């Protein structure tokens, strides 16, 4: 009996991946993946480096050395308080990754569970979950943070919660759509015929087959989370002093554009490269992990 075309594509992709160096060779041929991986690794390296070393203390102020241009002592110059800009960028990368990981983790765990439940149960359960997801889209991260700030005060914790809540509807929709496409497949029908329950089928067959889609979406939402955290910090609702933040660095630099324009360039460039890298990485992963795209190649 001829094998199902999707199953054949998955098998072919798995064989290519299992071959020595096969996956790495395909990945290196993907320009988006290669560029995105390099930029993402630079972001991670900057955050990791800040844990053990920075050129100067990011909390140390030296008003006598404020607004200095780049020098051998301060590679990217100093800000209005005499703090080393390079050190602020390194620690800011760490805070951006922290916010992104936790916020995406919240969205992925809750949204994936609800999406799988909607696909498995259908009927009024699916309708209720999807309407709640639609309602969640009415409260974007910034608006949610403003509401949380009004009640609990500004801070990084409220930013993480707001961004995490904003991610939940996205993962609900992606998970539900991907899972629905699998529930009519032959191997799912065979599992039902063998007496497997809905949750067992979901955990053993549905979730593993949509994991690549979730990984790609998580990568893209990571970029969105970094951008949202920068926006919230720019508005004064995110990371609070003295913790460095790329968004707050931009906010502090806007009044010094004529005196020290580079103060806005460095954090803006860091945000742009981080978001660009994660988006390119997500696109590259989609091309590598999607069996249909692999079959076309």
C-alpha cells in the first residue's frame, strides 16, 4: 500500500536530518537561517557575557565623564549620567532575553494547552476558547501593561505578565489550526480505532507533529516580546531604574539628539538587530522544519 504523501515527506525529512551533517548543510544553505542564527547567537553571547563581565559597572555614575564620545576607555561613549553605554547594552540584552523567555513561555504553555483542548473537544468548548482568544486580541501588550501598572505599579514583572497574556491568543490560534489539520489524518483515525482516548492521541500524535510549528512561532513571538519590552520601557512602564533597558536608553537619549546622537543609535541598533535576527531565524526554521517545503526542494 502506498504511503501517505505527508508521512513520506516527514520520513524523507527525518532521513535527511539523520544523515551526518545533513541538517547542518541544509541549514547553512538557508540564508535566512544562517543570518538569523548569527544575530541570535550574538544576542545570547552579549547576555551571557554580561553575567560575568562588563567594561564598567552599568550602575556606576560619573558626571564628570558624561556624554563622552566613543574612546578607548568607553568604547561606545557615556550617557548623561556618565555610565558606560557598552555596559548598559550588554546588561540590557540580558534583561530583554529574560522578559522574552518568560513571556513567551507563558504564552506557549497556556496558549498551546487551550489550542489543543479546542481542537480535541470541538463544539462549544472550541467556540468558547476561540472567542476568549478573540477577546484577548483586544488588549495588546502596551494596553495590558497600562492597566496592570494602574493597579500594581510599573515594573518588569507586570511587563512580563502583560506580554505573556498578549502571546496567549496567538499560540491558541496557531495550535488549534495546526492540530485541526491533523485530526482528520489516517494515523489519527487508526489511533482512534485502536481505542486511544482524545488526550492520549493529542499527546502522542498531535503535539509531536505540530512541535515544529510551535518552535517557529515561539521564535517569532520572542522578537515581538523584545520589541514590546523596549516599547514599554520607553514609556516608563517596563524595566525600572537602575536596571538597564534598551527602551529606556532610547527614552533618555531623545532629549539629547543634538548633543549626543549616538546615544539613540546604539540601543536602536541593538533592538533592530535582535528583532531582525529572531525573525530571520524563525523564517529559516520554518523552511527547514516544514516537510512540504523540504519536499519541494
